[in-house]
C-alpha cells in the first residue's frame, strides 16, 4: 500500500459499471454537499472533497504535478486557490492544500460491503452539483466498482456512504 493511500485511510478509487438515475442534491445530502467542491484548472473541470484541515482530495488525473495551483469553488467569484502538495498517479489520488479551512468529512475506516448503497457527488459536465445513487458491485485491489453512473466532471468527486448512526463517510474517489 502506498504511503499516500495509508495516510488518507483505506480510501479506494471508484469506477463505474452500471446505471442509476442522476438526482439533484436535496437537504438529505447537506453534509456531503458541503464538503464537495468544483475544481478547475488548465486541465478542465473535476470534483473534489474536503478531507481534513485545509486539505482537499481529488483524482490525480485532474491536476498537474506538485506545486500546481487549482481553483476550488462553484464559480470564479467564489473560488479559492489551492496548491497540489501530493500526487500518487499509481492510485490516481492527489492532495491539495487550501489557504483556509473548510468543513471536512471523515474517511471511512474500512471498505464498504458489496451491495452497500453509495452516493457519488460531483459536477457532471460542469453543471450544478449533482448526486448519483448506486451500490458497491465489486473490488479489485484499490479499485471499487459501483453501479452509480459517472460522467466527465465527476472525476475526483467523493463516493460517500451513510453509516447506521446516520454519519456520512468518504469511501472512495471517482476515477475514470
């Protein structure tokens, strides 16, 4: 296991296999919506998730190399600049440091079970924040296969699961 992956917990990448409806986020998803942000740079638009004090996790293919600056926020008027501080292309993860703290979510301490319901939050096709709902289908090494549909713009976004006590946790990062 890479040092980077162990540093962020037992996080796995998520890949899409199946189909499910795209649904607009509702109040039920307020926690995961508040930690999910649009990421823009010269590469294009991706999604990201706040995972710690001033730290954002996204897919490595969404960012450049160490030191690259990216914009986090819904539009140019409300963006903040973050800096890529770690890139692990072997598992398609990148960590971005922000100048200010944002609300963060806990990373799951263990993998979800097969058939667990998950929610993917992102900015598909560079439009408003949306969620897709699906289930865990299988695992292959660090990859988690899910039935929730993902499209360009979802890359780097969080794959979330709600625990029995109602707490939301991050179980994966979308990688296409």
